[in-house]
C-alpha cells in the first residue's frame, strides 16, 4: 500500500504535512497502511479526523477522493450516475439522422462515454502514483442500508453497474471513514475496520498543533489561546470548540495584531471559536473574564 515501514515514519510523514499526532494514532495509521485495512476514526467535530486523510494523501503523493456523507445518500449517488442530458442529445441526434436502431442506440447510450463517476467508483479506478486515499466523511449521517452497501463494497473493493458489470479495484484504495458519533455506526462496518477514537489533544499536543499550523503566533499568545479554549471545553456548551477552531481563532487574532488575550478581544472574536448563539451568550458579561483568568492562572511560566 505504501513505502512506510515504521510508526516513526508515519508520524514524520504527517508532521511534514503540518499534522501532529501521537503514538497511538500513528500506530493505527501504520497498521492500516501496512495491512490494507480501512481506518475508522471517531470523535467530536473539529478534532482533526478529516485532516488526517488529507495529510496521508499529501504525504504519500496520492490522490484524495472524498465522499461527503449526508442523510439520504444512496448507493447510486455514491457510485455513479448516467449523464441524462448528454444521452438525450445523442438520442435527438440519432433521430435527426434517421433510421434509428433502438437496440443499438440503447447499447451505445449506456457506455463509459455517458458515465459520470462518483467517489466510490473513482476510487476503484487505477490512479497515477498508486491507489488513492478514499475519505468517507461523516458516515454517521447516512442510514443503515447505505452502511450495508459500504460493508460489501469495502469487503471486496468492487462495485457493480448493471449496464456495465462489476468493476474491481486493481489495487485497493486507502480507506478512511470518519464519524462525529451523532449516532452509532453498525458493528459490522466497524469490525471491517481498524478503529481509533480521536480525542481533544492535551495542552502540550495542542500547542504543538498550533505551532505547526500557525507558526507565526508568538509563544505567549499561543499558550493563552490553547489554555482558554481548553478551559472553555469544560463549560456546558452545545458545541465545544475543536482544534480547528483553535487554529482559526489564533489566525484571526494574528490578523488583528493581538499580542495578549483580554475579555474585550474575546468578545470581538468569539465567532471564531463558538458557532451557536446560545453558547456565545454564555460568554457575555463577566464570564469571558472568569474563564480567561482561570486559564491564565493555570499556565506555568513559559
């Protein structure tokens, strides 16, 4: 599947793409690449599940193919569809030419020429540079019938198009599934995969991540940002800020030339870390100052 021969190489490869990961995550990625097993990543939104697929694809020099899941997604939408507009043009052209052989025309209409490939079919095709990385993002948004279809497709790495037959991947793609755990994904699909829970990082790890993704941020500001966000995650919020929000907020503060956190700065930029009005209202008044004071009090001297 790849030329990666150790866990350390996995961590170094991901670090080269600005993705900082611990030994446990590096190990499961290494095993997934070595054994050719799909990798199932579960965790809160914004903790870096999608980003790891991007980092793996970039680090290995492979194409990234993303299937964004949503409620109502079915097998045909994920695999292929026919280009009906082009088919209608072909039918009109044949009729205008006269002497239409309907059986022959039907055969010609359902060929590769009129096929629109969706992510799962694209992932089964040979790719320059090696097997692609197939990201099946937020699989928990789909339903059980689609899960059952995925289980079959990922077991044999093949899909069937009735008009063309079965298409089998000459080299299985590197498959990464993510879930925000809005519902439980069926055990049968999880058993097919290697599993890892992606949690919020420790203070030290989040500092490393921020330094990798926003290296221009001063150490003092980075420590205050991470301390505040981590303290904020202990509050009773509808949606706790993820690592993605930490990075976004730091970049916003840099754009405003902020060098030190204050309640006023937090009030002005709170939309970068909290996305629901009910959560934002909880930071009104003295609450932002209280959380900031507690965060700063917990910081050791840099």
